[in-house]
C-alpha cells in the first residue's frame, strides 16, 4: 500500500484539518498504532473513507500522532494530493 504520511506532536483537543484531492481513506492514529499499521498488524485509528475534499480530527490525547492518507495499491496508486494543517488548540 502506498500512502502519504505526516507526523506531529499535539496536545489533547488540538484540531487537525486534512484536504484531499480525491476520495480516499484518511486515518489519524497514535505512534503505537502507526507502527502496527506499517507492519501490517491489527491497529486502531480515527477516520475512514472520506468522500469530501476535507475532514477534521480532534486529537484525543497528548502525544505523537500520525495522519495517513492511502493512495491505493503498490501497483496502482491513485494520483492524490493532500495537505495537513495542525491548528492551535
């Protein structure tokens, strides 16, 4: 799986806005779950399939967070562009 990735530190309640060019799966996950995702193991996340051009998350705990935007399979990645903005609490 090809994906776009952004990592950031944030405090509980911080808002994160994601803009995408095409419908795709967008996930917010903590550091542990991101490592699980990379290793193709069971993981938890906030988000899912986003059909609209933007979405917003609220960080549930202080810590290191990851936004993952899936681009499709390794052989047929979608031409997706995205931007991530971490907004002050």
